[in-house]
C-alpha cells in the first residue's frame, strides 16, 4: 500500500527518472545532427488542418544552460520541423489558448499564434527555467495555468502559479506544494492543499483545504474535509460553477475512491465517496485525466481505460497497439488522446497515435514527428553525445480535429 501511495503522489518525478534512464541508454548511440535552422509552419489554413504542434525536452540529466526545449510541428503528410528553441524547463507542456498556444520559457510565459509565431511574452520574475509540475486550461480555452515546483536544498518548498490569457498574465507564490490545479472560464484558479495527520506519512489520511484565487485580491480558503483517507491523486479536478469536480484517492484497504465536489450558494461541498473500479495505475505522470464524469488512464501495458465516476463502473478497457516500446507521453484533448509512441517501423523515432476516446478502437495512422530531437551543437559537445529528447505533449492545430480510423 505504501508503495502505491508514493507512486500516486510522486508520478511527475518518477516519470522524469524513468525517461532519464531511457535517455541514457539511447543517448549513448545518439548521433547529433543540426538540421535546418528553423522550419516555419505552413501559412495556409488548409495545410495546417491536419498538423500538430508539440514541445520536447532533454531527459539525459542534469540539464545545462546550453540545453534547449524544442517547439516543433509535424503534419500527417510527413512534413514538419523545429520552429523555436526555448529554455530547458523541466517537464514542460504546450497548451492551447484562444486561437493559439502558450508555453513556458526562461523567466517568462510565451503566447504563440496557431503558426507558432510569438505573439506576446509575459515576464515571470524568478521563474528561471523552472520545474513544471502541472498545467490546466479553462473549458472555454481562454485561460491557461501552469504551476512550477521549487524545492531548494536549503529552504521551504514553493509553488509558483502563473495564469495567462492572450492579453495578460498574473503570478502567485504559494509557500508549499499543491494538488489539483484547476482554471475556470473567468480566470479564477483553484487548487488543493493537503495536510497529512501523520507528518511521517504524507500519502495517508489528512485534512483538505481548497484555495480560490480570483482576478483581484488574495486567495481565499475553505476547509473542505477534516479527514480524507489519502492524499488526492494528481488527476483530481475541482469544480467551476455548475460543473462537478472529483477528488480521486483510496481508502485504507486500497480501494479506489471518487469524491464528488460541487459548488452551490454556500460555496464548495464535498459529497460521499463512491468506490470506483480498480484499474492499473498510469504508466507515467500525465497519463491520466478527469474529463467531465469520466476518468481516463493509460497504464504500463498500453491499456487505455475509461471509468464512469458517477457509477464507479468501467466503461471500457482497450489495449492500444503502440507498435513498439511503451509510449513516452499522452495528451488528452477535446475527446481524443494523442499518444506519443516509439514504433519500430520508425526505428523507435517518436510518432503520434491518435485515439478517439469515445471509441478506442478508432485509432488513426501513425504520424511521424519532426524536429523534436534537434539539439544545439554546444549542448551536444557538453554532454559528450549523450542526449535523448522526449516529446512531452502534442496538440492538433485544429481544435476540432477528428480521428480517421485506420
């Protein structure tokens, strides 16, 4: 039980470590190629209709200032390339915002248009390259929120929350770690602060507080539960208005639980938990998500599961044919899952496997990714050739992208 609790809490760091080990093995035989300096996204809308953008990061740690993350694009016709090299944020993501995208850079958050042209840069003092722990987007797509974890060798843990829309951003420092980052349609941010009753068991029973940070003023707090049987899962999501949220966890016997969270005239209220089917834990961090009343997860054997959080019953369990080793990332977006696999037919180069979440047997053709693995020559020399770039997430330019079942 203790091991499962620790896996639930520290998945972001386990994921990073697992990919690092993979990178060190492959990095030993990796051959650097500078590639083109920059490959712009095609200007015509018809050319980008079946195009993806993504972000990749170096996983052969430790990182150095010569390392860079790549913003790249890839199309179903095989074209693509790197557009930008940005600061080596640990565990980064690119998110959709309005009609463009947003991603972290050194001491800043950058807004891009749908062709990855830089539109706006918002300064974030003292962010540095940062270690990104999570990111969320509002349902209307107007706001994106990022959280960055800072745990210095000497000093208190700090979380830096950055919220942005296409016109402005704001930043808040929280002197602790947080869970269940949520962003609402009006830009309001919510998160969970969990305090274990036994400080020696931070994954066990504890009290739960929800903080709400509106567009103006300081965050407000509400004690949501004096006693919760376990620390919430990273997939937990809080409500906004009439929408229902869910806090996922488990009881002392290891049974998986889903606590509904509602917002009414008296504020937030946590309901009685329902027992949900015990699916395998996700393979890596960000491999599970709550969307509406459904919990999706991809495990280490590439089984994609969907669980109804209202009934606790399994909707489906379907094994994906990833055509190679385990996937390195998965992005859940608008009813689809975009799995980044390493198919043998591409010599284990990374590729997108699109999946329709309503019908997991509807899987698209593999889309080979381009430009994600380019590294600066200076970084290559400093690492003596040991490099393995991993695609952290991808998004279709067309938010209404449909999977063409193969």
